[in-house]
C-alpha cells in the first residue's frame, strides 16, 4: 500500500521519465547529426581542392583549423554507429593536415596537386559518412 506522499512523488516523477524515454524533447535524430552539419559547413569551405590556389597557404591552414576539430567531434559522436566512415574521415583529415604542415611557403605544382588530392579525400570521406547517415539525420 502506497502512502499519499509516495504516490505524489511517483506522479511527479512519471512525466520526467516519459520525457526522457521520448528523447528529451521528442527529437528522433542522434546527437551526431548536429556534428555532421557542422563538419559539412567546414568541408564546404575547403572547396574541392582549389583552396590553396584561391586563398593561399594561410587560408588553407585557417580552414583546416576549423575542419579538424569539427571532424574530431563527429568521429567522437558517431564512431560507434559508423566505424568505417568515421575512420575514413579521421584518416583523410590527418593526411591533409600532414601534407599542409610539410608545405613550404612557395609550394611546387606537385605539392599543390597533392594538397588538392588530399582535400578531395576529405570531401569524399565526408560524403561517404553523409550518405551512410542520411537515414538517421534527414
């Protein structure tokens, strides 16, 4: 037999439990969807490998400083659900970062081509994640 105080406490807790079970506000999208949106904006800023030609080395470094933490956030939040896709993002961002760090102030055409290829690798890996997660985030 429940006392009136206990019954009142259970009645007060019940709506909280229902809200928590419903996902705190009813959003059915996983948390990584907002990280995906953030990384998408950063990747778009990189362009399709032409950022070095268009904005110079410093511009590329600045954009990479945005892409890298955004990629890390996405990888951290989605790795369990999308291990292959997040692994590809990690690898491509790391590869681009290494290539950019090794660039001299006046890169050769071959070095510029390598940066463009690595930038496209980041774009491609993000697209793979986006396609894999569309059913959860759209």
